[in-house]
C-alpha cells in the first residue's frame, strides 16, 4: 500500500477555502450534482479543465425510455443483458425509472435534442432492442450537455468554479472526509474544506495506450479515494469501444455506435460481413461481443483493423446526421459517404470504480461519488451503450439530495481550525526517469497485458512491470503531471490485481486461460481496499 498522502502538508500553514459541498470534476455527473447541491448550500467545484473530459466527446447520445412504445422495463431488460449477470437490478431500476425525469430537467435547463416530425428523434445503438437514444447536434450530444450544464453552473451564484486546479488527495480524519488538497499548475497547494465531498472525476481511459478518452481522464478520483481507504469495486471490467478510427498517426477518434444503429456494417479486410455469424443482433450485439469478434476477424486476416462501411445507411444525409464523424474522417482523407473506414477497438469506459450505495455514499463518511468514477454495478460487466450520461444525471441528482441530508452539521470555523497534517512521504530521492516516459510505460504495459485479451502469465508480468515502474515513480511530488501519473499507476495496479483474481471471462473481462463465463463461482464482485480484497455476492433482483 502506498503512502496515505502524496505530499507533505500542514493545514495550519496551508491556504484554505470553505464550502458546504465540494464537487471534484466537471463532466455531466459533477456539473449536475453541483447544480442540484447549490439548492441547499454553497458549492465549490474544482476542475482540471472546464469543458474538457469525456462528457464533451460523447457522440451517440443518452438512453431513456421516452418513446411512445418504449418502457422502463424494456430499458432495464436490455441493460441487464449487456451487463452479463453482474448488474445490480435495483440500481438499474433507479436509473431507468428516474432517467426520463432528469432528461426533462436537462431540457428545461436549455438542452436542445435533435427532433424529427415534431418529436425528439431517437436512434439505436448496440444492445438496445429498440430506438431509445436521444442525440444533439447529430453526433455531438455530449458537447450540448456540457454547454448547458457548464453555462448553468457558471451563472449560479451559489457555485464557485475553480478551473485549472488538480485535486491531489482527500483530507480525512478517523474515517471522515473533510474536503481535498489541490495543486495549481505551479505546484502551490490549497485546502478546499467542505461538509460533503463529491467525487465526479470520471474514468481512467488514459491507463491504456489506445483510448477514446480525453487526456485529462487519469483516474484521479479513484486513486485518491483508494488512498483514503475507500472500497473499489469491479476494477477488472473495462469496456473497449469497437469502432475507433485506425489510421497511422491519427488519434483513436470515436466513431459512434449510432452509425451501426442506423445501418452501418463491419467487414473484415476481405469485405466479409463477419458479425452475421457471431450474434443474432449482428453489428448491434453488446460491445464486448462486437469488439472480441473484431479481434478474431483481425487475427484471421493478419490485419490491424476491420472496415466500417457506412454506405448501407439509407435515407440519411450523413454529413448532417454525423457531422463529427464526417469531419474527423475527412481530415484523414476518408469520405464516409463512399469510403470504407478503418477501425479497431480501443479502451473506452471503466465499469469499475469507487463503491457506492444507492445514494452515492462511499464507505468513507462525508465522501460521495457519481458518474464513471463510481461503481454501483449499474453497468455490470459491460455497460449498455449511452447509459453513462444518464447515470451521471440520475446519480448526480441523488447524491446531491443525500449529501444535503447527511452532510456534517458543523460550522465553517470548525473546518478552518481542523488540525490535519502529513509528513513528506519517505521517497525524497530525485526521480531520474522522465515522468511522461513512465506514463507511457504504464500505458504500454496495460495495453499489452491487461487489454481486451488477458491471461495469468501476462497479468503477472504486468504486475511485475508496474511494480518496477512504481519504484521509478518514487520522488517528490511537485507538479500535477506527477500526481496524474501516480494515479494512473495506482489505478492500473488495481485493474490488474482484480483481473488476475477473476478466473473466468465475462463482459469486458476476457481471460484466454478461462474463456468461459462461470456463473457457479463468479456471480460476485471483487472489492479491493488497501492491500486486501473481498468477494461480494451479486444481489438478486
Ligand atoms: C458512442 O457514441 O458510440 C458512444 C456512446 C457510449 O459510449 O455510450
């Protein structure tokens, strides 16, 4: 177990700010939680970069049973199937029942979803048995949600947004969280003290060399919570999105699953439509099924990609319906109306996270988590497409209500007089390796050994390599990029430990040495805390 705090500090000597609620993260979950919490008190919202993060790049949309022939029961059933036996049914029921109300609130705040024939237009994605995905700006749904929520937060007199600030560690005393210590880009520390602390820091896609995730998504909340004694659940489950652009020298840009929802097909490099033989839903099978079938098709043809063919899409003006995909591909000389698009799976969404209850509470008093940073087994072993923005809204709302009820009833003066300090961790030798090279070493190890296909030997190798990288990471922590890299290392180690423990294949976790799903032994969640772990039975519906 690493040091409790990454930096030495003494609150008596540290700049301090106080609020009722501290929210860390500015994606859909953090912004919505902040807006809701602002109805009950003063909110401080810390963000590494407002308007940057995974929400902003979400394309396909946000799922909700709002169509006339749809029902929350249908949405529930599809989510449970995608989750491969590990969804908490009560949690999913909350998600699908409360989702439509939260979306109406988002619309009331100003979100403009695309419309067709005087109604909200609905598209389809993998694993959904019907059209139930709202979208905005064609394929720029996340950008619209971020625009609306960030605007509302900035205009709210009860919310103070602190931009370009990096949370380093949660401040805890005897199992109670009192806020967080954060660093500005120059390395200066401030203590942000609060009566309830909400982590909404998003996922951890940057642990992998190839990911759709924004560069700011470095697992910070999870790593901070883990250092503070929080439980981490389902860390072995990482979702790989089937269709990221695969062009040498280009970023792994997401190509929304909605294109397959509208009729696009996957072909191997010999132009064979391989998904027909794999699953009755073909290209719209759950993501883990499609991603694995793509890898098999790539191996069978000794290729590093397959083709995404948008030409079968009927009746849509592609540049208008999918402007982001159109422009991204055009930049690399691909016209989606006529050309095949080279694609391959990359890391996309972390199903694991900080373990929470139905109100978003963690096992650390005063500490809450929501969105991708958290885990309530809503997504099980494999998230259903477009359920993540909805998760952020529904639990961002719930958490604010709960944090209001359970927040500490203490004065600002009490917080300002807290006596908390930590010595500089005993690793003061100057770091000799370049921090970005160490980050890349982590990402390469994770991609090679802990990616779509895993086995015991590779996972053991990954743990050994991560341990060696950990020794090189030792050294004073004076800059945000050092904090992020240590967090990536922590989260990588947690993912690898859990992946080694789960001796079966399920959802986003595929072990070639245990290729079958084993319901007899593994309808359980792995919970990591400090150096120990426990198995928790899957709740029945
Ligand atoms: C996509 O548009 O394919 C991504 C949506 C999601 O990850 O849910």
